[in-house]
């Protein structure tokens, strides 16, 4: 693909919007357990993040119902920590304050990751990246694996260290979808990510600028799923580009592929084949 067909190399993930039934409980989880700061809260909408990086936006939707676990939607929001010490602190905090919500941990070769469910069942990944010089690429595919990572050993090795002060942010977003070929058609051919790995035909990893993945899609529990119904859970996935010209170029690419996208107040919005809303906007100084 040519550069005009790709998202810019310095693209990054922005905030994930969640539609929630109990706003107070969800704010407490992401603030007190995960360790995010409340940046703003107004009219049933709370923005949480770190050092002005918006990470999770919670919108109160008390009339909505929970989606079926087999529908398309959010698989997890992955929050990237700057050091293993900072990650250990967050993992320990969530495990202590919300026992029973831990769902697993793994060394993925490029990263170390710990998985939880928030109080409304949304997946959460807390992770740390190894340096890019330690990643391996083979024939254009990133080498990743799922190797057991002992959480107790990890905490014993890193919890006593001082926490790093660098910024936490959304590292990647992982979705449940109905079809991997359809996901590749939308996210690679049309939106402009580069494929970094197709994992057994059941998971697709894509990125901009050589990251291991900014987004992933899998069919592990949602194979064959159609378009989502309005329900609690994922409201919006945000992709941040450097400037407005890049946003307009992306909008033109979506138009070229005849996707039904909107452009309002500097933000382009488009739905993937399953109704997951993707917004593309420029970095705000």
C-alpha cells in the first residue's frame, strides 16, 4: 500500500467511550482501582485519564440493557503503562479492590499483560511494552505469543520499585467482530492500518507506524455476529492523528471506498461492518 492509503505513522489511539448503567460505580473503578484521574464530569459524562491523556469516557445510559456476550463490540480497552513498576501498582490495586475480576495474564513477547473485567463486564487490559528493539518481525508479521506470566511473581519483582512518572495512555483497542476477512477489508484496505498479524484466522492485529498493534479484532466468541444493537458497552473508539489535514485525507479515503462516514467539528466518524463507531480526530495542543 502507498503512504496515501495508510494512516500516518504517528497515529495513536485516543479515548474509548463506554456506555454505562451505573456511572458512580464505574468512575470509582477506573479512578480508585485502575488509578486514572477524573479530568471532567458533567451531565452524566465523565472523562478519565492521566496527565491530560483521555483514556476512558463514561456516558451514563441507564435505560440501555447489557449486550449478549456473543455480539460484536468491545473485547478490551488496553491501557499502556510506562514501566513495569507502574503496571504492577495498577494490577495490585485492581486485584485488591475488585477481587474475582482478574481473567488472566500473559507474556506476549512484545509486552506483558494482565486482564480484568470492569464492574459492567467490559474487558480491561493493563500492559507494559518491551522496547521496540526487542520485538521480532518475520516476513512482515510481528512475533507474538501467549506465554504464562505468573502474577504473584511479577508483583513480587516489581511492586516494590518506585512508580514511573511518564504518562499512561490507551495503547490499543481490541474488538469482537463477526468475520476476520471483513475486518481486514475495513480496517486495512479502507481505514488504512497495516496488518501486523493474522493469528490462526481468528484474530487480526493492525497498526500504524510499525507498532505491534493499535487495534485487534477477534471472532473467539462472536463468529458470525451481525450488526450490533444499541446496548451498554462500547460507544466509540477514537484514533488521534497529528493534524487536521491528515483527518481530511482519511475522510477522503473513506469516501473513496463509499463508506457512510460523517464529518463534524473536525472529527470524521464511521461505523465498521458491525456498528462499532470509529472516530478520527486531530491531536489537540
